[in-house]
């Protein structure tokens, strides 16, 4: 038997808390506590009150204050916490407390609540550009942003395309991804901006834009992101005008905000289905090197993988550090001209071939252990994916290395894997 309590509130439709119907206020209060509680509201068909008032559906004038019964089932350990909040909310009604012996309590992880719509989650009033906006202005908007794409609008504020980091690299001639360009010195950034000044957003944008209506279920948006292979969706209103942008980060922030404490549920002997652990969704194809590997090898491995990370491990497989292209740029700061050329995806006339300080020789002589980042945020393979999502959002990370209980490197998780796993949990 599970030790539970039931709280009953007998009130009426006219009861209010902060100008809100009391039933709505109580539901929101219980929901926001994120505890293992269920709340049910029923509306009576007739009733009488201690004040002498009657309520009946037979006469319209007497049907304005039908009786309301709010029933909350919760673990006994949470009773005082819930009652403390309710006492200040209920100013018209009767509150009753019952003991319950619960035989079983089973629930399911649904990733995020099914009632959420795109407009509940999207980023409103996003930055946007026009078809004629110069690419250097597009780049100025993207460099300080957490997003890597902008909607392109026509004169009626309707999306006609999207300019992404990939578009700027493949079609616009951007030599490095945005994160690396942000690390470069001002003269380097100015050179790139000048190079892009003569071109416009309409020349490189991906068209048509992948759009979704703001009144669609959030689950549909996740499905569309994964099926279309995009990281963001342009959101439109009923007149097809820009309403917002929906990114994976927006969705993960929602998961972090809405997900209850599943570990607490387990401690209360609640059976939770559909829980997924990091070890079930990680990618195991991350390249690994020893700390003695040369940077020549490291750069080749970074270029050959979309993960853009190389793990440095000891002979037992324990994770020592990670190397990304950004770490290389920082390490060779004094000889940035040469390393810039090495990491560039696109070569431009202003790129120089005369490396400072013989960079080629330095790449052969410098080892992974000298460059690797050792202050890492890691997750264990037995962590729930909701916890990993929370960590990613809090730290602003797109990928996380996964280790086992002994510190051995297992692989990497990324936003894409977590989103794909989450879609499988959504009961649409």
C-alpha cells in the first residue's frame, strides 16, 4: 500500500482567486508544484449553500453559481506543502482531508504536456531580414545571437526563406562557422564583413522557408523539425505573417520548465514508464585519441565528423579532455593567421599562405594533451535525458560527453539525439 491523502474542496463557480476562477487557480497551483499529484474538477448540476442560495440548471437566473468540487490526490508527504498554499487561496468553500491507501500509482513520461501549442513556446519578435539585406548585416545580427539562422521577409512581413550559418558558408563564402568567427580578432571579422558586403540575403537564403502555424501542437513542430532535418521553424499567424521562431533550444527550455522530478517519483514507489537514460541515446561514433596524438591527426578527425569534437582518453579509456576547432584557434592565438587558414571551410583572396612561426611544424609537434580542454561538463550514462537537457540549457551547451561510473568515455549526446528520443515519448 502507498500512503496517500485526498484533499477535497467544495466551492462554487463564482469563487475567485486573484480574479481567476478558483478551479483554474488550484489546477495551476498544483501543476506548478511538479509533484506526484492528480487534480480533478467536477461541476454539479444543482446545489444549495449555507448562505441560503440555490443553484439549479432549470432556471437560468439560478444557474450562475453551480457547485464545484476539486479533488486532489497526492503523496502524504506532500500534504502540508500543498495545504499551505491552498489556505491562502480558498476564501469561499470547505476544505476536507482524507486518508487514502493507494494500491498502485503508474504514470508515463510524455516529454512535454500535450496541450502546448507552438505559440506557447516560440521566441516572439525574432530578428529578421529582407531579401535585399546585405550579408554583412545578416552576419552582424547572427554573431552575438544564440541562434544561427534568420527568417527572410517580403514587404508584407511574410517569410520567403531563411538564411542559416550553412547558407552563409556554402553559398555566401563565410570562411568559418559563426562560433569560430566570434573568437577571431576584430581585423579578421572586419575582413569577412567587407567580403560579404556586396551580396544580399536573397542570393543565399534557403527557400521556401519551413513554416508552421502558431496554433499547431508543439508535438507537430518537433515531428516537422526531425522529418525536414532543420534546427528551427519559422512560425506564422493566420495571415501567414511572421509570428515567431521555434528552435530546439525553445523546446528544451520547455521540457526543463515542465518536467517533474522523476527521481522523486521513483523514491515514492511510483512506476514511471517511458523514462529514457542518456546511455540509451548517446552517439558512440565520436573519435578518440591518446594525449600523445599530434594535432595534424586531431584536425583530420574533427573535419571528418559532424560532432566536431575529439575525445582524449587514457589507455583505460578514461576521459581526459575534449578538443574542438575553437580550442585550436585559442591555442594558436598568436599565430591565428595560419590556423585560420587551416580551419577555414572556404578560401578567400585575403587568406594568406605564409603561416606565422611555421604552423605546419607546430601542428606536428603539438600533442592533443597540450591543447585539450580539461574543465568539462560531463553526464553519466545512467542520467535521465530530462536532467541532461536541463544541464545543456543551463550551461548553453549543444553537446555533452558521456562517461560511465568509472569515468570511461562512452560517447556524446547532442540536441538532435535528445529531440529525436523525446519525439518517441510524445503521445500524439
